[in-house]
């Protein structure tokens, strides 16, 4: 599943770093905290490795 925005990709990268032990999970904020609990490392890798060219910074939602 590719990232829909740059912000989503950055959040996935932060969570991936936390899962790998590069940063503390307590440093995660906002959507990253929810992603840490609900997504596998494979799903996070897919999101974080999406090409950034042409992606908007944020996508409206909810």
C-alpha cells in the first residue's frame, strides 16, 4: 500500500525507526503512535519506501 502523502511517508519512517530501536517509541507523536500499534514492519516499510515525487505534503481526510 503506497503512501498518499509526504506526511504519511514521514510518519511511517519514524515508526519504522522506533520499531527497529533507532529512536524511542515515547518520542512518537500524533498519527505515528497509532501506526506503531496497528501496523506490521512490512506494512511500514511499504509506506516509507514510496516514491515522494508528485506527492502532496498533506492529504485532507477524516
